[in-house]
């Protein structure tokens, strides 16, 4: 597999509509990611970023009649939704308007696809950057062993060490007996 830097560099050469499709397929749960934001964050993002930079910008372009006649009418966008799902739905409407525009000319199509790519990148950035971070969970404290338990453990280890020493001594005695038996002269002839 290629390193991530090389993959990112290759992605820069893809067409904007293909990059947008890649982002949509890589982040199928984008609506869930956006729903983790607070209502105030979504409201700020929608009113200060999506509406002025994407929606109102297209109302002033010379191509607005082609854009709006084919995808989304100006009166279909609500300027002040009240709940999270409504904000997310309106943001997705603007994204779909830009992404699904019918290409009358290559310039219009490229222009809309570039803005759709910019919008989906900003959606991903906003949902990752401003999502509340989960609280750190502290591991449960380990119970401290009482003095009595410590003494019992020490006694058990001492008893085990003594048993091992006795076993070694018996093995040494047996080895010495066998060595003496081999070195001794036979008694019968």
C-alpha cells in the first residue's frame, strides 16, 4: 500500500466531482458527525459560512439562472432553521445543489463542483474540529492490600523458597550417593 502522503498527492489530480464523491463515500456518517455539534455551532456555521459563501454567492453570479433553474430554487432554502436536523438538512440541500448541477457549460460545471468540494471539506473539518471531545475515563483505583494480606504473601513466598531449598538439598544428597556408589570398589568378587 502507498504511504498517505503519496495518496493525498495523487488525490489532488482527480477532478473535483470525483474528489467530492470520494469524500461522500469516505464519510457516510457525516450527518451524524454534524449532529454532534451544538445548535449554536451549527447556527454559526450555517449563517456565517454556508449561506454567505456558497448560497448567496451563487445568487450574484452571472450563471445563477442556470444553477437555480436546474437544481434548487432560491425559495427552497430556509434562512433560519430552528433544530439540528433542520440545519443539517439545509446544509445538505446546498451541497446537493452544487454537486448535482446540470452542466450547461464546462465553466459552470467546474465552478459548481469546486464549490461543492470546498463545502464538503469544510463540513468535515467543522464536524471534526468542533465536536465535543469525550471525557477522559479514569481507571478505577486499585485497592490497597492490607498489612495482613502482605504478611500472608510474604510467608507464602518464604515457605515456597524453603521448600525449593529442601528439594535442592535432597537432589544434591542423591547425586552424592550415586557418585560415591560409582567411585567405590565392588564388595563381592
